[in-house]
C-alpha cells in the first residue's frame, strides 16, 4: 500500500465547489471529489493547530486535558507505528509550529522529513537592522510592528525573500512532494504527508491568483486580519477576504498538480489519497475574524474531507458523522497495522455510525453535535473556573512552562489512555504564557448556546428548548466520560450531577 495525505490549514469547507461553494472556483477540489468519498459531516476535535495535529496523529481527543503542546511519551503516533511495521513515512511541511517548543516532538515520529521555511512568523531570515522606514510604507499599520519585535516583523522580513512564485512555501511543499513521488513511485510501503500552512493567514499569494478577486484596494498591503470582532471599513474587509480567496485558488492549483501526477502515472490503482484540513476560519461571519476568540461556529468546525481507497473505487457522498480522530486509524487500516487500544477514532473505511462528536479549545466550551443540532456549553465564568493541564511535556507554543506555573504542580494518577503513566497536574493561571492567546483569557463569547442546523444552518438564532438541551447534555457527558475527562471538566461546566446520573 501507498498513501498520500494532503493537509491544508484553515481551509474553509464552504468555499469548495464540492461543498456548494461558488465564490472561489475550485476545479481541482471538484475533480478530486468526482473520484473519492466526500464526507459531508466531518468535524474537528481539538483546536487550534497543534492540538488538532495531536488528534490527527494519535486518534484521540486531547482538549479536555491539555492545551497546545508536544506529543506526550504515552501518545500513539501513527507515523511511528507505520515505521515499526516497515512502512516509510515522509513529512513535507512549511508549518513552522512543528519546530517550536510546543510542537517539537511531532516531525520526529516520521521516518524522514523536509521543512520549507518562510511561512507567517517563522524565524527564518536574519536581518539585524531591517529597513523599517521603507517597510512601514508597504504594510497596513495593523500588520506592522511598531518596534520590529512581533509576529508581524518576522513575516515582513520573510516576505522580502519570497519574490517569485517558486519561492512561496506552499509551492515548494508540493514540489518536494512531487519529487518524493518521482523517486519512490514504483516502491511499495510508503506514506507521504504533504502539509502546507496555506490558506492560513497572512493571506499571501502570487499576484496572478489575486487578480480574479481584485477589489480596487489602493492602500498598503492588507492581508492579515486580527483575531476578534470585525471593525474594519467595508472596503478593507473585502480586501482581506479577497486575499483569502486568492490563497484558496493557489491551494486548488497545487492540488491539481498532484492530481495530474495521479492521472499521468495511474496512481489511482495502487495509492490512497486523503485530503483535509485542521479547521476553518471566519471571514466576517458572525461579525468575527479567525478563530479561538469566539464560539466554535460551523465555519470553524465543519471541515472538508475526501478519501480515495484504491481497493474500492466508489465515488460517493458519505453522510455519517466523522471526526478528525478517525484519520489515524484509517491510515493504519490502509496498511494493515494494528490500531492501539487507546485510540478513540474509528477507520473511515468501516461503516461505523456515531451518535455525536465533541470538540473544543482547552479552557473554553465543550461543544457537541449530532449533525443536526449543535450545543456549546461554557463555564459559568471562564475567568474563575478551576482548570489544570495534564502533561509530562511542560511546554507552551513558544516557551516552557514557567516556574510560577510548575510551583503548584502535583502528580496526578494515570488516565486510562496514558499507559499507567502518572502526569503533572499544573494549574492554569492568568500569567500562563498561553492564557490570553489561546486559552480562557482570550474568549470574546462565552454564553452557552443551542442551535438547530436544519432550520438555522448559519447559527444565527440560538434555541431555548430545555428538552433538546437535556438530550445534547446527555450526549456530551457520555462522550466526555469516554474520553476519561478529569473530574473538574464536569465541574467547570456544572455537569457533576449529570455525570453521576448518566450511565
């Protein structure tokens, strides 16, 4: 068996033609959909970037126990399982978070890996005295560092070295992926992951992809929205959206280059192909940009998935409920590898039916959907909730846990998925490096809501329906218990009594 796994970042399902999108032509995603199983009710698990990847690699939900962090010593990473079975796994990525403190154990699980530099705030090019006066004239003030020390500064410097289309990191990722295929196409027993940060912000694409979406904007470069409420002028917001569309169009063309390879060499007969993303991105819907700060709306959590299995060439729509944790057991299933007992996900190649799925950010709401209803339950007060991190790898996204955090840490007994290993139980405090960036302190919405996706797919009218809410609470509690959620996970949501009552 051979398998190519394409992972985009922040790719909106509703933008793709195969899912009803019309704003951006996506002929290659449409072309892929015509040859694959297209999953219509596929959802995220843990968010954002690295928590999503931990779910993808391990087949387990992690957001109830841990925020952004590395793979843990007890985690089952499917590339490592494949490696032990003699399957060569190769990662090609420009996702620089893998090389930070909070992601440094992921890429080492693959047999080999290639890192393409230059995306977003990747600390790539050393420019000791950047020409800030010139650079400030190019960029909108909201995406320009005042003193040169910020995530914006690194990107501005990187961008000075991305001059031609071939220099763009996503273009290089697919080129490296095709190079792998040229060298290894006739071999058997390999897994290739082509992963690009695009269309994640900043929305930077070659000019030819921007032309079809030109807005007439004459101001400085405006392609990086803030995380939060929309407060831009309409023409500015349109320019931000247009730049996202351009990067989606770039992603579509890059996917097309891979599909050309499949066609030319008849790889459809012996090579699996999986294409998905980690989460979506709000472009003004619900009056918000991005993710993390607001409720987990469908635009963020309902994501695309297309799967080609060379052993079964059916092209069909799949209506059953699936989740990102299903990717790991699916890949293991393709290669005939044993799925670890700790895995929560179920191979997509089975006909397994789920009643519901839960998803969320660490420290935020616990969210549940059955595909018809969504329920988003927040703590009564996110600022005063008691919550702990459970880890043996105490690092945040770009830093280690501080002595102040660790001073109050205790040793917690094992969970049912930690292979009898106890864990550090570390209190979350307001001075934690993660607290105001992707933790409890960053939320702009925190009110519990219930939505009917059939009558209100845009989630614009929260329901007041005690019977329906009770039903979703039961589903949530059962799934939290199946994840071996810590006791305080129920307490913070006011669900201790329900957890004791629901079998």
